[in-house]
C-alpha cells in the first residue's frame, strides 16, 4: 500500500466533507489531495487517474476563485440546479471529450484501457466544473465517475484508493441530498414570495 495513496485519499475525504458543507476550504484541500495522489499514480500506468488529479488541481484553483467571488457577493455559497440546456451541454461535452481523450490515449499507447481512463478523466472535469458553478448535478457526475473508478482502482491494485472511492460514494450520496434540499429551498422561497405578492 502506497503512503501517498493513503495520505492523498484521506485529504480528499476531508475535501469532500468541506464541499458538502459548502466551505470554500474544499478547494485548497482538493488541490493538495490532487498533488499527493499524482505521486501515487505515476508508476501505475493509469493516465485517467493521473489526468483526473491534474484536472482536480487546475479546477480547484478556478473553483476557489468562483466560490470566493460568490461568497463576497452574497455572503454564502449558493447552490442551484442546472437548467436543461446546461445539463445537455455538460453531458454532450463529457461524451465528446471521452471519445476524443480515448482516441488520444489509444494512439499514444498511454493506457491499458483508453476508454475507461478517458471516461474518468473527462467525467472528473465535468464534475469539477459543475461544482465550481454550484450545480447540484455535480454530485451526480461524481457518482457516475465513482461507479467506474472503484472497480478500476481495484484491478490496478490501488486498494486504498478503491476503498476510499467506496467511502466517497456514500459521502457523495449524502452531499447530493444536502445540496438538493438546499437548492429546492432556495428555489421555492422566491416562488412563495411571488404568490404572496
């Protein structure tokens, strides 16, 4: 068991808990977890998981600025549901990105399973983008990535990563319920005001 695998995933669990509570500290924690996990995956020939952590690092910087701006504007991190157009664009971009990245991994012989690595890579980008936007659907995107990541990590003998992804799954479901409830509350309050007016 790799020490970097353990440490990085423990930091990642903390980052997920902070995201659940809509704390801006989730972003520096995700950035640190990504950096540590890259060192764990370098020798495992898993470009999807390495790429996933690169995306985590880059998007964490962007998400950090987005949430700080939102907190300055409203005093809180607001969450909402994406509209159907945004969902369609997110799903279409994820599918197209997966196909393109799988082709690249295949042509460059970077992966034993180009499609799964590409799916993990692109799905992570979609999830992180949706989180930075404060969309509830970001939790669903993470679930879609974890469903593939857990067995994939086990097959590459990254047991602690697979175990942590399993814990992530439970926390992600809880986070989804929390954000869903919050977004529904925010959405119904303005409607109630309109009816009262």
